[in-house]
């Protein structure tokens, strides 16, 4: 039993180091400074991350279906705890190939994971970080194709688009990553 936990811890630790390399800034993926929870987080990730990543990959595939094959970009996605100091649920690194989406699934309820993926996929499709009219157009296209409420562009709505579709934040994102999170 101890060996299995150690193996899971090592897998989790290796995963976090690998995925941290896809972040936009060093330290975006860093649980190693969390002395209280780092063992539990790494162990949970080592045991469960494949299942979580499989789920969010189905959302990327659903987004792909909204576009013709020749319009689809090469995109990879990973679930990962993003440092709370950044205050974001997800990010899209358009500066690397393949384009990489990182989603902190601990920051929102599982029912809202799809919305985060759709939002980040719109950035990936555009290869742009902005929340402008072009982003609103692609996001609307995705939302209509996937049964989500689409945004309607209005001048000055960039701040609104930063959190579209709306997702309810969790109280303590790390609770998910140590295995105590709400899985509804």
C-alpha cells in the first residue's frame, strides 16, 4: 500500500512538472510550495488525472465538431491546479505547438468544466489572448453549436467576455485536488 501511494505521488509530481512547462509563466502550476497539501495533491493527481483529462478531452472534441476538419487547430488540454495568486480558471498558451489549454478544474464545479473548455478553445481557435469582437464571434459560434448561451457582441463588453460562459467558483480549489472536492 505504501509503495502504491509513493508511485501515485511520483506520477502526480512528474505530471505537474511536465504540465507546468506549458504554462505562460513559471509558477503558474506550483503546488510544491504548499507544505500542508503537496503530498495529498500529487498523490490524488497520480491516481486520478487520467480520468479527469479524458473528460475534458471529450469537451475539446465537441468543440472540434463545430468546425470543418481543415479549420481545426492542433490543441492539447490538461487539468492542473493553477496557482491561486493568478486568479484564473484556465489559460490557453497559443505561443507553443500544439496549442495548450490548462484548466483548473478545482476552481469550478464539474458541471461548469465544459464552459471553461469552450472559452479557452475559442482563444486556441483564434490564436489570440484577447476578448474582442472576433473572440465574441467565435465564442458565439461554439456556444450555438454546443447548446450554451451565446454572447452577443456590444462595444465595451470585453470584461464580460473574460468569464463567458459564466462558471460558479468553488470556495477552496485545492479541496478538489486533494480528493475532497464536489464531484457533482
